């Protein structure tokens, strides 16, 4: 079963715009939520991650917003650039666990 | 380059053949993970090692799959009697296992397997 649901499947944004990708989870034991960026033919690269004791984390143009009660979290990419065009995956992990559970991915295209 | 490396990057094989992939983790990382990614999907966990001990295996890891990490450094993933459904990208990741830490996983470039 899909424990982490991600939307949208694809997203097209103009250069300079804001890209927003959403994820929802059911497992309340999840307490680590990373986002990965993947370019074609490459492995996923860690972008930014959050623990549920904070509601927001910002690193440069990338921000994670976290809503623990709704069991949802989202990635915001400010001032989106063509170089941001990639597939983005949210993921989740239990503290005591080892495995990352990934969402289905969002293919982002930023038009110049 | 001190990142995770995988070899080969691409492998084409015929159904029924055996294949073996290698992963070299980041040198100080004691945890190593294998994931499988099919086209248009997120990676799915296969198995995990802490040092040389294989501590967890997914139900996705059928008995045709075997993974080893003999000296707690590099790891191999072998698929016996390959099937067309095994065609996927096989990703390796490593992390520095610490108690009460994020244990961020860093991924290699993957091995793309095509079974004809």
C-alpha cells in the first residue's frame, strides 16, 4: 500500500514562480520527512528535511511546511528556475526504522 | 569523488541469467541500503545493512535476490534467474548510523537493469 501520497504528478511553472508539491501520510510513527530531487539518469539527492517538532524549515529557495495534525507536508520552491526542472520525491521514516518510504514523485518543469 | 558509487551503471541481460551489482558507500558510513525504482515511481526499499549485518529485508526481496556486505564496506546485490519484471533502476544509499539522529541517506547514481 502507498503510505505516502504525493501530488501533483506533474507541475509546470514559469520562471520566477512558486512551485508547490504536497504530501500526506497515515503512519503516525513517521517522524523524519526528507525531500529528494532526482534528475534523469541520476540517483535522488537530498534537498531538505524536517522533523515534526517544527512547522517550517527554510533553506535558500526551498521551504518545507509541516502540519502534524493534518499529517501533511509540502515543499515550496520560491523563484523557480529552469535548472530546478527535475522529479521531486517526498519521503518519510520512523525514528526506530531504517527504510525511507517514498511518494510517487512530481515531475516539475520550469519554463524559461 | 567521495559519494556513493555503483557499478555497473547499466546492465542488459537475457531472462534467466544471473546478474550482480556492486555498491561502494561513503567511506565512514556504517549503514547501507538497497532500493529499487521502476519508471515513474519512487524508490522502494529492498534491504539494509548495519556494518556487515543484514538487519532488514522487504517482502519485495524474493528468494531470487541476495545481498551481502562481507566486510562492512562495499555491498553486492545478486539477482538469480532474472525475469522481465526485474527491469528497474537499483539504487544504493548509505548513511552514518547514529542514535537519535536523522541518519540522512545519500544515494548513488544507480544501476539500470534491463531484462530482455
